[in-house]
């Protein structure tokens, strides 16, 4: 699958210039594309086939021509990248992710505080010599 994030505005502008030089039919034929009116670039009042322009610009950026099949799943993302590069594009848009649900913050309340089990409670320690106190609560060392 082609990724179009490496495209720059210059790659696209150079490809548009090649399209203008050859003409629409010759440009599409030279690169093996059929006309696809579902997505177009409107640049300086002229309409261009977005799929073919993207594929050739992709080759300028990466050295590999994106095939028409690669656009089936990534056309919306590719058009979004063209829009980010400053081009006016008509065609499918990438669906926006729904906003993440706010995370609930839990504040402990008096009724929800957990009581420690006897084995989880820290053993009482003598404040003077720091020895664990016996069950009587009186230190055997300090008295």
C-alpha cells in the first residue's frame, strides 16, 4: 500500500506541470491511468485527475509509481494529504475519529475506602528502638 506522507507541494506542482505539458489524455495514458472523475484537484482554475497526479507525485517522492489498486483503501487519506499541502481537492474525505470519551476520575469516598485485611496492615513498631511490638503492645526491649 502506498503511503503519501512523503509528498511535498513541489512534487505535486511538478506533476501538474508535466500534466499541462502532455495534456490530460496523454498524461493518463503515459502513466497507465483511466480517467476518474470522483476525485479532482482544482489548481489555478484547472481540474486534474487526483489519482493520476498523486501516483506520479508519489513516484517523484519515493521512486515508485503508486498503482490504481493502491487507491482503493487509501484515497481519502491521500486526498487529505493534498489538502494539507495547500491544494483544493474534491473527493472522498478521510472519516474523522470520534472524540475520545472523557475518562472518569474516581475519588475515594468515605463509604468506598477499602479496609485492610489483617495480613495487609503494617505491624506496630516501637517508636524508640523500631522493633516490632508483640501482641501486648509493650516493647520487650524498652519496657
